[in-house]
C-alpha cells in the first residue's frame, strides 16, 4: 500500500490479530497490578487469550498464505513483550526468581537482535520448532504461576522446563545464525 510517499506494510487478518495481542499487554498489566482477585483473574484470562491469539494468527497466516515480513517481525515480538510483562508481575507478586526472568529476558533480546540483523540483510529467521516449544512452555509456566498460589512443586517443575526450553532454543538460534554466516 502506498500512502503519501510512504510504502505501508501489508495489513491482513493475522497482522491485525498480532497488533491486538500487543494492545492486550497493557490491559494485562493494568489488571495484574490492580491488586484484587478479580483483577488478577481478568489478567490471567487476558494473558491466556493473548497467548492463544498467537496460535490463531499463525494458523491463519500459513493456511491462507498471508505470511508477511511485518508478521514475521511483530509476532515473536508480541510474544516476548507479553511474557516479559507477565514476568515483571510475577517477580513483584509471586516470588518468581529474578535470575530465571533475566535468563529469559536476555535470551529474548539476543534472539531478537539476531533476527533484526538477518532481516536488515534481507533474510528471515522464522521461529524454529524449538522456539515454538519454548514459547508454549513459557506460556504454560506463566499461566500456572498467574493462576495458582501459593507457589508449590508444580510451579518449580514448570519453571525448570521453561528455563531448559529457553536455553535450548536460544542455543539453536545462535547455531542457525552461525550457519547462515558461514553460507554468506
């Protein structure tokens, strides 16, 4: 689309769903920090709905051939922002270990930097199977931490799984990036 000298990226249903997911992040944050049981329930539902929208937009994009560079950039970014916003709340309110949140945060930043470097050169770095597994495990873990108090064994088991998936997928992205570097 061309508008007043600017080429606007394609707007399609999957991209709109991703943008809505981004707009749900402040809604989640508002209700999570509201400090009431109702607010936390609304935050949990918002988090789950936003997380499920990731499945929906990806399915529609692939099924209808609507995959765009904008979507490839925004979709993982929206996931990262949503999970990181939830981690901030969990650190503050659920004794979530800061060190684990930092590992997740730095992995997400590092992979986003890799993705940006590749996209700047005209390439792509789509989500890998390990990256998709990482996202699902993180979302399940965060949902569990949001839903259940006090913190118990299930919290720590899911946290360990999310940490392992985070490190595994991060290593995989760096290996893929190195292979791409060797080819070019």
